C-alpha cells in the first residue's frame, strides 16, 4: 500500500534530503495543533517517455488558497513548486508504475497565528498502473462539518479526522471508502474523493458548497463529459437519490474515477456512462488521447 512505502528521498527545507532527515520538533505547531495544509498530486508516464503531473497550477493555486484561509505563509512560486515536484519524482519514479506526491505545508513555528513560519515538504510514492479497483461504500453516521465549523474547501489535516472515523466505521463491512453526508443529510463527499451519480444518463455532482473540497478532478471530468456530449448537473444530491442512482463513482486525484458497486445494502449494477468517462480521463492523463483539461506538466517542460 502506498501509505506504507518508505522512499529514500523527500523534498524538505528547500531541496532533496534523505527520508530520515525530514523531521519536526514535537513542540512545532504542526504537531501540537495538527496545523498544515496539503495537496495530493498524481503523475503518469507519457507516450514520449516523459513523466507528466496533472494540473500543477491548479494544485498550487488551491494550496495558496488553503494557506491563505488559515493564515499560513506560503512562499514557493508555481515555477518553484513544479520544479521541486519533478526533482523529487526523478528520484522516485520507476518504470511500469505511476506516482503521486503529497505536498504539505507544515506550520513549524508560531503561536495562535502570531509569527507563523511554515515549511513545504514533498513526499512521493509509486502506484500500480491501470484503472482503479471498484469498491463498495457505506454512508457514514459521521457528518461533514459545516463551513462555519471547519471549512471543508481547504485541504488541511484536521478535516480528515472525521474521514478517519468514517473509514474505521466502514472497515468491518469491507468498504473501501465511505460517503459523508452534510448537516442537511445530503451527499457531501467521500472521505478522500468527491461523488458523482448518474440518473437517466445525466451525471449529477454536488457543488462544493454541499460540503466538499473544491475538487480539481471533478472539474476535469466535467469538461471531458461535456466534450463527450453527456449532460452534467452540478446540484445537491439527496441521500435517497444516491441509493437509487444507476451509476455511482468516486472522483479525485488518486481515486481518478472509481466505480462504486454497492452502497450499504443497495447494489449499483451499472457502469456505462462513467466507464466511458473513466476511459477518457485515463487516456487524457496518460497522454494516449491528450486533452487540455488535464493540463499535464511534463518533466523538463
Ligand atoms: N474530497 C476529499 C476529502 C479529498 O481528500 C479529495 C482528494 N484530494 C477530493 C475530494 C478530490 O479532490 P481532487 O480532485 O482535487 O483530488
């Protein structure tokens, strides 16, 4: 499993360092208050033999927004951010495997928002090639926080406490992911991905204001779907609609577009509109059939 990999190198303190050297003191804000913002980026081998990363400018921009909301300074420009990714990936990637990077801005120093100092760390891990494995999901008893309690738009570790609880809740039933509802009982997102449903040939995806991260993958998938002539509705999705949907998928940088085969006791038998969209997405990010929406950032490019 990717989370258990221990690669030799990380990007830390402005350059490539041995994995063991990337440490913070126990009294750092990052550890005491769990204070950080982060991104997960994914890269794919391209037909010309170069390694390409999906939508780097959009990930950089979201990290800037997350940092801004939480008053965390973030100095790296887009060019520096992209160069750091390729520098690290050059050490990590191996033939026949894709890779992903976790870019984390840790708060090293500061007290209640005063004199805040942050440090960007990149860790990269390899992943098998090929489409993501289908999964069953459950609907969690835990809820996505309201914007006023813990802003879900920002990617910060605190937002994943409830995600962890939901994953633990779903494990005895064998679920690979769990759906979080919002306070109104409508679909917010999954613990590490957004949710798409298909009803009568139309793709429905709840907007971020229903309680999800502002997903970069959702935006790419919507552009691809519309290019394929599929209608997409960005609107609230009731819990009951999810359970009677024809097709359900999970979308995210790492989830790509993952098929959901059952939600609790409800089988979701179909996978046709989203199968075509999954194929189109994977063709775009692997350069088999490039599309500007994937905005691939190539090594040396
Ligand atoms: N929601 C959550 C909670 C996530 O962790 C992710 C993965 N980053 C997503 C949605 C999907 O976002 P993106 O498409 O930008 O990866």
